[in-house]
């Protein structure tokens, strides 16, 4: 029950046999996993979730591997926190934060890379490679270490220090690149055949999206199968938003939720907003964003492979795409921490700022049930936040970390 029946191209509709180490369709389109949802519906009930593990593997019947096969570090089933005080500050009466910073490696990337590494190991891959803006690299390094598989990581040279240190600590092979994630991607593409790497880039393999979609299942279950009115999601590569939209479609077919889905709201950085621009210009795909810059490294993605899927989900849901300045992100992140005790990544801060703006314009109404996704911990972005909280060093003993800091 529940294992993949086929892989289908999201562009041309061509189908492929399931459980293969495939990347893209011949047409260049991302592949999506299909299940026999009628069979799942006959054999899996909501009641079966009682006593299920407090991880994303509670949804085993709609994941591509069994729980016993999973390379798991306890990912998923993150808190959905009522943000009453922050809601009062913003003017939202029913505001919630889904805190993905509680995942292993402190970000939502754990979900996707858990699933990707699980399937890579199951299908026989020995070496994995990824271009990453930061948190995906950390997650791949951790799960590859747990699986005993070689990880080859390409990251921009100015990636947050936490990501670089994590990857090295997990034993990954790390290459720092003078450029953006797009430049890292070119290096992986040029070398993967020669090196024998299986590429696990965003949407270039079918399984990361399956891990990410569990965020949608969790929101539905945590709200007792009544979906919220709106979901705000930071959009870099867009897999989380695409995955949740897939989850809501599957839940509808299972009969576990109604047909009314949330408005999907994509939040990007003002310095790198290809999806927002394409949405505003009524285009089906985005154009490469020149001179991409933002302190939110996860949003510094100048061109997303799945941009057409993100834009489709936004429009089908009646949602919107919005961009937020770096200063607004940091302001909102600090406000969230002080109000709710949740220290968000700048990407999460961007979603808080977006709620304020969309309430101001009337796109969101105060009484609507609104969910903000904080996709990572602010502790992964101390360089960005330290500009707000400078630490002045007066003497040797005042160095960061005091006597325990190596000199």
C-alpha cells in the first residue's frame, strides 16, 4: 500500500516506472511521484495515525519508502504554535507559526533530504551531489553521513558560517564557489557524469518534494483536517510550496479534507524576486534574476526549475506573490522572537512582514486563519542578525565565546 506506482513529468505528462534513479524527464521537466490513492484510501484511515511516530514517517502510506527503510533523524511533526501576541501586533486574529527550525539540522530541508537520501540508498546510489544556498547542504551532509553515502556539496563562498561548519563536521566534501547557487549547479552538472554522482538538486530528482509535502499533511492534521485560509511560505526553489499543494490534492482525493484549499502566498526577497515579478507580469515562468542579493540565503535563488509549478499553485489557490526587503525581514524576525519566543530565520521574518503588508492592503482579512512557515532557526543566520546586535570587544577576555574560544 502506498508505494509509488509511477513517476510522471510535470511538464509533458510522460510516465516512467517508479523506483528508478532518475533526474529530469527528457523534456527537462521535473518528475513527480504518483500513488494508487484509491488503494491508500481503502487501507489507511485517520484513526491509524493514533500512536504513529512523531515524525514525517507517520504518513508512510503516501511516501516512497517504508518506515523501516528510512534514513531518519526524527524529522517532521514540528510545532504549530498559536501566535496571539504577534497577531495582535500585526492585526491578525488567528495567526499561527509552523516552526520548521525544530527539525534536524534546524531547517525544513531535513524533510526533503531525508526522503531523497533514503531513496538514493534504497536504489543503490553511492555518491550524491548538491548545489545549495546553505541549509540543503547541511541536511544532505547529515543524512548522507547517517546513510554511509558520500556527499559532495557546492555552496556560494559567502554561505552562512553555520552551514559550512556543519557540512565539514558531517564529513562531506565541500567546494566553495565564487558565485550563486546557479553557478554551483553548473559545476555539479558538468562533473556528475564523470564523477559518478547522483544529483539531488531541487526538483532534479523526484523524492525531495515527497518529504516536503509532509508539511501540508501536518498542517491538516494539526488543525483536525480543517485547512487554514492562507499559508505564507518563503520561496527560493519553491519545493515546499509545490509539495504542500501536492499534499492538499492528495488529501482531497483521500477524502480527509474538503475541496477548499488555502491561499498559497509566495514570499521572496526584494533583492531576488523572480517568482514575484513573473506573477505580477502574468507570466507562466520566471526569468533569471540578475544581481541577486539578500541576507536570507535560502531566498537567493535567481531562477527556480519549478517556477511554473509555484506560479500555478499560487494562481489556482487564489494566492499572491510578494517580496520583502532585508530590513523588513530582520525587523519582523526580531519582533517575532520578542513576542513569541521563536527565533526565526530571515526567511520566516519575511513571511511575518508579508502578513503585515497583506493585511494593510486588504488581501488578507484579520479574521482569517493564517499560517506562517518559519523554515529555519535564526541561529543559522547569526551573521545577519549580528548587524542588529553588535558585540563590542574591549579586551582579550571579551572575545566571542570568552575563554572557551580558541585563540
